[in-house]
């Protein structure tokens, strides 16, 4: 996993263009609060996917196949983990009965927070990798543990979240009603926060937890901070449109979490083998490199990632078709995009 170099002008230009796209998306969500249709959401998701593929093509041309392959593998890994985010977003929006009209803005704020947190963890991760090669042992072990909890642990720790909400309500004046998209409002002559504050906090803490999983995972694909960051940005762009496109259907992809868990476990093992190959710890093989430890290449990783997500998605779709209690994906309409007359569901 070498740290590849790309032209400086391409990296700086990419940062500038991505920043402009994110700002435009944020302004659009704020200026036009609405529930996007399935067609609108599909077009936006398709646009962002196409943009990521064009970016990958540019990396193939300006760099080489290794650059492009690392970006695609990293982007797909982060995209699968971002889809996992949607499970929690659906739960949060439903739990707090957020009016659908304002869900776009809240999701966009959540995405911006996710980028900030991931940017911080990317800088920390790059610094650790640069100075402590043994950190790959910890990253690998953490991802294998995360894979286990992803597959067999609780999907959502509602008990801890309830404690957080109870703490906030004891120490902060918070109303039970929304006042448009305002964070603060006036009720009975007193300034008070609206439930949007709690929603922001819930999404923000979720973003931190997912960043802890995703950053070690993508550092298992590449050690280039540029590729790591851009893969995260492209994975998160279009996430709010994907939320409205899939809606409650995300919860019906019952095998998706196992596909994601398999990817995390695979990358965890890959990181551990890489750590053995580059070993410098004196109590392992006398501080010498472990020659038998294989290096798993980028294209092998890409194949495993695509296969895992394809199998998980197809198996989920087959189960939906066979189980009458689950909606057919060809007929399902996301809950978040219907019931226009009932904004609180």
C-alpha cells in the first residue's frame, strides 16, 4: 500500500470543485425545503455516481491503474458504510417525528458534520501511519471486532440514546414541537430550543461512531490522504437523496449488514497481514518482516467488495420477494416520501 502521488494542481482543483458542489448542495437544501420525488432523487444519485466514475477516470489518466483502482475500491467501501448510515438516519427521523419537509436540511447538516469528523480522523490516521507502522495491527483488530458487532450485535443502542435525550431535557429548555427549521424559538415568552437540536446531536454522535469505523477501513485500501478524503466525499455526496430514494426499503435489505461486516472483516485481515509484512515490533519475529504474510492487492480488494455487496443485495431482494411481510422493491414506495398530509408520520 504505497502512498501514491498525483499532480498538485489536480489535488487542489479537486478540493475546490468538491467544496463548491457541497456548498451548492447545502444552499439548495436550505432554499428549497421539500420532499424530493423518486425521479428527482434517482437523478441526483445517478449524477453523483457518474461524477465519482468520471473522477476515477481522471485518476486513471493522470495517475495510473493503481490510483484509479484504489479510489474505486475506497469509494465503494465508504459508500457501503454510508448506506449503513441510512439505517440510523431512518430511525432518528422516525423517533423524533421530523417533518419530511425539513429532513433534507437536517441530513445535509449531518453530512457536513460527517465530513468534518472524517477529515479530522483522516489527518490523525495519516499521522499515525506515517510514524507508527504497527498501528495497522490495531486498525485490523478493530475492524474485525467491528465486523463481529455489525453482524451479531445490536443495530441501534436506543437505551444510551434515551439517556442522552433525558440528560439534555434536564439541563436545556427544549420544546416538544417543531417551529419550521428553527433551532431556537419563543414559547410562552421564553426562548427555548426545538427538537431539531436533539436531532442534530443524535446525527452528530452517529457520524463520529461511523467515522471511527470507516477511516480504518479505507486506510486498509490506500494510505493516500487525498484518495481517502475524496472517496469519503463522493460516498457522502448524494446520501440525502439516496435516503429519500430508498427510505424504509433500507430496513428491508436484511442481509446488507452481513455484506458490510464481511467487507470490514476482510479489510481487517488485510491490514493485519500488511502489518506482519511490514512488522517492526520486537516481540513478533524478532522485529523482522514476516515474509510469508501476503500482501492483498487493490484489485483483489475491489473484487471482494463488489462481490460481498452484490451477494448481500441480491439475497435481500430474493428474501423480499419470497416473504409476503416484506415489500417488493419494484413496488415499494419509501415511507419518507409519501403521506404528504401527515408531516410527522
